[in-house]
C-alpha cells in the first residue's frame, strides 16, 4: 500500500516528529483469489458475499487511516528499557543495551467491495478537498481545517455515505475530535445552494469515529429529486461561524490519480 492524503495538520496538539500526521492507505484483493470461510455464520459476511456476486464487483477493498503516531515506545510491547528522548536513546546505544525504539500509530479501517472503475490504491467516490478553516469550539476557537473526504450515493436506499476517516482533526494526544458544530451537506448548482443533510458533532466525535471508521450514512430520501440534484450539483461540507458559513470541504470537478506509483530507477534505467 502507498500512503495517500498525508496530512501534517491532522492533530492540533504539540506532538513530536510526525505525531501530528495522518495518512490514508488502500489495498484491493481480486475476488478470484478470495475465499470467505464460514460466511453463512455471519450476517455481515453473507451480505458481503452477495455483494461480490455483482458483475461490477472486482473484489474486496481494504481502506485504513493511520494517525497520532507516538515515538520512543520501548517497554510497551517489548522488554527493553524506556527512552523518552533522542538523548536517552543515544545513551542506551552507547551502553550497548538492546534498543528497538518502535513508534505506534492509531488506526481505523473498513472493508468493502472493490468495483469496476475504482482505483486500486486511492479511495474512490466523489472527492471533497479541503477548503477554508473554521473555529474549533473545544479548542478555544482556534482555527483548523479538514483533510479530504469521500462521498458516495446509493440509489436503491437513497443513502449518502460520507467517509470522514481522513477529514476531522483531533485536538490533542488524547484524540478528542475537533468540534466544528453541526456540519451542513450542501449541493450547489448555478441556481442555488441546497442543504440536504446536517451532521451533528455526536456523529463525528471520537466515539463515532472509532465505531464506524469515520463513515456516516445519511438518509436523503426526503428530497424527491435527490438523484438529479446530486448528478447536476457540486457537494460541499460547511460549518457555521459568526462570519457565516465556512466551506471546510468542497468537491472538485476533475481529479487525477495513479495506481502506478513508487517507481525507483537505477542510473541508466529507462521507463
């Protein structure tokens, strides 16, 4: 897997090295190489097995987000002596002691269906990229922005799935999520901006994030023309501020991604 959407502003706390950073990762597994064991014993696997029968299903997708990396973790999952700084670590090396110096990240993830047209290594769907910043209510009003998000619409159930796994920052090392207040899901066209849903903080706080890996399913069936609205409009996610709406995320009409990445050439090689 290759890291995507590397975001060094994911955590608002003062964390060392890349402790503030987050990244998204995705891998796929062709269904011809899959074997679902005892699927009949799990309603979840039964549904997944049925979804894989769709002619457009190419296999399984695994998507994870890593964040809040902590360094100098000797003694946590190994028997070595703790070293909280580079200086302490250096002294252990000089004393000839066994040192591992691991770093550990938090992680959330989901498994879904990899479909025709989906990238192998980049999260698929309608991509919303960071816009402006908004005040964080539980961080004394400090301004903060969002990471990217993905939105998908299921026509059958009229459900809008918003993937915020890489979007909402944490305010500290204890992983409390930034509170931007209620977020509005807006569809914009030449004529108007229409709010089709609102996402309360309880739906994107730490508990909700860890329970559903940041994915929020929204019933938008109340809008009779929702399919045509989404087909002809641009999506955005907005927070209310004293100065009016702040567009945290907005959809780009065109984006380009490549699965053919991490190419290393030796001198004289051509590609």
